[in-house]
């Protein structure tokens, strides 16, 4: 398990223990955290699990694949700290990760 | 009014194979899809990407899979209604009357929803004022390119649509291409062409910029763009085009009284019927305990839903289970010549 902190757009904070091996997206969907649509189910084929990662975590995450950057082009208001949460796989290193969910996904 | 046994909503792999299964058991069907071609997500999201988990196909692309499915249902002469989105549904005695946004009407015994994650719609600009300019000076697709002749156009996006239109329109218009990063996801030759045009002064390229706001009364006069540091540039422009790909919207299906959970339709696993008799759901859009969003699951669901449709289309007949290898009736329907 690793603690993942999801800040939703309504200024609520959800701290969830997510099983290692799942994605940050799955952690949100399985725990009914609002704001993550994940239309394609984690296939890097849409951009509806878009999150903003807290700056201090940016370097600690695995680098983006090309496909992820391509998909982020289509996200709603992408920024430098944008990631697709389906591509962030939970591990011990991510314990305490803070992600911010945008106001909408599309 | 199109009268048929079953209306399939969605021409993706699940919908296409369901049409095959309906054909085999002697039911007629027609297919409605919001896109301009069959194939659904396979064609729209990953036509060239290989799929490795279609049973008995070690590898095939989304396009090959779609073409094979179309080939497989050829004997049944299934009628397609493309660029149509289903809007209204009404129960009339024991039949369903369905209307599309293009005013097509259907009279059917049952409905199979194979709508994937909803119908594809263009992804829009995040700024509020964009709405009031839509279809007058702001577009997400181009129907008539002649209106742009000798005008200033600002194109947003980094995929093939944005690049292709930037290249083409730069012949007759003053084009600004704006993209949020330096990399483009379009094909390399187009990226090179755009860079050449930029160097030759035939096109203005703004990378690492995104839209900030639109200025204008009835029509757009200016678009403001900002970079990551918050620096804002004002660009005089007469038209703005956005090519950010497509999003999927469940749309009117939400209003039909179906049990919906997290944008999916709940079904039973016996015949994939929803809470409403005569309406079935298969493929990515349906949910049940253990649901896997795989194409192969959609095929299975389509086969069972087709059989579920039988009693509504032919209430006085009994459906007998048969194999296509030995069934005379099935082979006749397939047009097999002996």
C-alpha cells in the first residue's frame, strides 16, 4: 500500500491507501474520487484521467512516454506538471504522492 | 421510417459482430453511428496500432479488424446510417421508435447499444467565450475552406488535423499555428513542412503557447495566447480553429431511464439486456460484475444479446441453437454456395 493524496477541485483532500501495482487513476476510480473520468480505461488513448502533480513530486515520477505527451495535448488546460494518472503506477517510491484533479476532464 | 428487427447503436467491433450474429439467426438490423465511418474507437483512436489479443489473430491493426468485420457481415447487407446520433426513444406498443439528430426514424423490435464510451465529439477550447463564436468565426472542423481565403486564421493543436490544415490554408490565408509544446504528434513530414513554411515566413508558428482568451463582439477580432511563464501575446485574427482531437460523450442515452453507473449501462450477463426490456447493451458501454473492456468480451456479449433480441423480433418462433458449420439455414443466410 502507498498513501496517495488526491486534491479535488472542490478543495477537498482525499487520502487513500492504494495497492501497489495499481495506477493512480485506478486508485481514484475504485474509491469514487470525483473528477477522473478515465474513458478509455487506462489505455493512454484519451486524456480524461489528467492530473496536476505537486511540483516536488515531478522529478520522482517515471518519465512520460511519447504517447502520454501526445494525449496531454488534448487534455483540458494542460500545464507543465500535467500527467495522465493511468500512467503513474503505485510503488513505495510514490508513497505520499499529491495529485490535483482539474476542474474538468473535457 | 426504417423498419427492421434490431437497431444497433455504434459501429465499433462489438456492434459489427452483433450484426453478424443477428444475421446468422435470421434477424435484420441497421446500424447508426455518429462518426463518418465504421470501426468506432478502433478506427478513430488507433487505426494503425496493433492489437494482440483478438482470438486467433496474433496481431492485427484496428483498421484490419474493422475491415475483416465488415467483410464478415457483407452477406447480410446491413444498412449503415453514419454521421447520425440517436436522440429520442419512444415505446410504441411492443416496438421502439427511434429518432436521430439527422431526423432519421426507425421502427424496431429491440435495440442494442454498442456505443463504446459514447459518441465522439470535438474537444473544445477551455475558455468560456469560445461558445458564442462557434460556427461563425470559431470552428472545430472545416466544411467550407473557401471562407478562409485571404483571411487571418489562428489554428490551435499539434496533431495531423492542425498540421494538415495549417499547411493547406497557408497557400491562401495568413496562418498562425499555436501549440502548447515544441513537439508535435502529427507525422514527421508535416512537422518538417510546417517548420519550413515558418522559416520562409509563410506561416507563423507559436509553440509553448496556449489560448488565454478571445476578443471580439459578434466575430473574433483578436486571440490572446499565453506561454508557461504567463507572458501574453495578442494576435489579430479573423478565424480561430481548434483541433484537439475528440472526446466521448454519453449524450442522450443518459436520459432513457437506463441504470447507469460511472458512464456505463448495467446489464445482466444472461443476454446483456438492460433494466428496460428490449434494450440491450454490449461492449465497453455495458457493465456487470467482472466486466473486461476487451474486444473479445464485446463479441461474446454481442452473440448473446443477438439471441436475446430474437423473442422481441419473432415472438411466435422458437430459436434453435445451431452451428454455422452444419446449419443449412445459417449457411443460406451467409450465401454459402455448395
